[in-house]
C-alpha cells in the first residue's frame, strides 16, 4: 500500500495529538502533509520542529504571523489558509479534527477536490448535512469515514450494509459527570464539576457538551446523515463504562456491538487506514476483568439539550445550525463562568424560538446566515444574564 499523505486540521487538540501519535506509529504508511489549528502557536511550533516538511496554517491571522516569525516558514492564515491546505493535490487524506462550525467549509472544499476525509468535526454534518450529502453525490471520488468513536463503531458494525437492513442505531453515552446527580442540584454545577469527565480526556468545549449531553444530541444528527437512518430509529443508551462504543440492531434480530478501550487512536487509525486494519499500541480489553457492563436510558428532563437536538434534527432546514451555533456561544460563556450550567439549554431553546426558518431551497449561504444570527442572539442572551 502506498504512503498516505495527511492534511491534519485541528492539529493541536486532543484529536490532532492522537492522530500525530498514530502517524508516528506508522511511518512509511502515513506522512504529515500539513497541519492547521486555531491559534496555538507554541504547539504548532513544536509540531513544525518534529515534522519540518509539513505545511502550516492558523485560523487566527495574528497567531499565524507569530508562528511565521518563530519558525521562519510561510504560514497560511484564516479560512483561506485552511481551504488552500485541503485543496492541495499533494495530500490524499484530510483528517478534520477542528472544533466548531469552522470545520464545515474545509470539509466541503475537500469533497470538491475528491479527497478521502476522516471526519471528527461533527458540526460539519450537524450544520450542513444535506449540503454535504449533495456534494458527495457530485464528487463520488470523495468519501467520508467517521472518526467519532460512536460513529466509527457503527461504521464498523455495518461493514458496508445498507440502511434497509437496520432496525435501530444505538449510540452509547458515558452520561458525563452528572449522570447520578439529582436534577435539583443542577443549578449548583460549577465549571470544575462539569470539566471532571469520568472517562475521556478532551478539550473544554466538548467536555462541557458531554456534561450537558449536547454532544450526544449532535452525534444523533450526525448519525442521521452519515448512515441515512431516520431519527426515530436512532437511540441514545447511557453506558457508564464507555467500552461498548455503539451498537446496530439489524432487522433479523442480530445486535452488533463494537468494543474497545476508550482510546481515540483506535477510531482515528480505523478511519485513516480503512479498509485496512493496522497494528496499534494501545490497551486491550480483558473481559473477565471487566465482569459487568451496564446500560440505561438517558433522562431527558435532566438533560434537555439532548431533547432539543432531536427536535432540531427532525425539523430539518437550518434548525440544527441554529442549535449548534447557540450551543457554541453558550458553552463557551459557561466556560468563561458568565452563565450557569442550566442556562445553556435555556439559551438554546430561546434561539430556536427566536430565529425563524428561511424559506426556499437550503444552501450553504442560508446555513451560514442562520449560524451567524444564532450566535448574535445567543450573545444577547448571555449579556442579559450578566
């Protein structure tokens, strides 16, 4: 198999760091064509030192100038920089590990250039799933393989089988740090409490999304577009051990599950190497040691973000874009300790009610407009609480 040249977006985050470790474990099979991040100059400088041939880009233009001074290398900047990297004829795999809506346009551009895409940026499909599906039909050389542990698990369980054979998708959730908290204690939740995830080590924003279960709501929307399954047939199952990463119930009664250590390098390697299975230095599950796996339904009254995501997904149009943008603003406001944890779902619901759906055919321009309007409305919501 020839070497795969990787464009890594979100290189300084948890997905990016795991992907770089995978690349280092398989030198000769993967090479790092380029790296991009938001604004982490120091970490990007370290990556550039370790991979001197990798092209560089930073979304923040001031940070790009600073990185250029430190490295003495050209550094692309802004959205134009990200789009230039994914368009390069020298790379054949784009691993999109960006956080937030910024990841949407690079995914579309990569599809237009026929790239294989390992997708960890769930916002791409949440915001613009319909547009992405249309682009893939126009560019059949391109394909998306999911990186999220849950979607990659479903991808593995399906093994190429179509939606007509599926009864339900069952997406597992750890339940986050507040799985066993009573609802009356939720107004007391602090930032420290919310960042104390019981299983995964992730960036702050995704950790807050996990605590509110919005992360699972976004995954439901993403699964709908990835696998062409109606929302009514996508379930969320709380599984505290986080060893079963998701399941597929087939029409014949067979229930297929994918298990593995809670290590993101496993789905990253699977998505990068598919259809091959390559070796990976990571923990193996010892079933006799585990002894017990538990599952139960999520409490939608305690975690209204999950219910709001289902509603937005079923409504279609730009509703999911409004939901996602509002959540980004509100989750970050909570991280900055401007609002309470319970204000996150209240603010999202406010934005969904306030922002009207645009009539006519869905387009990227309408999606980005809805995203912008939702951010502004969410910022007003935060200001009124401060």
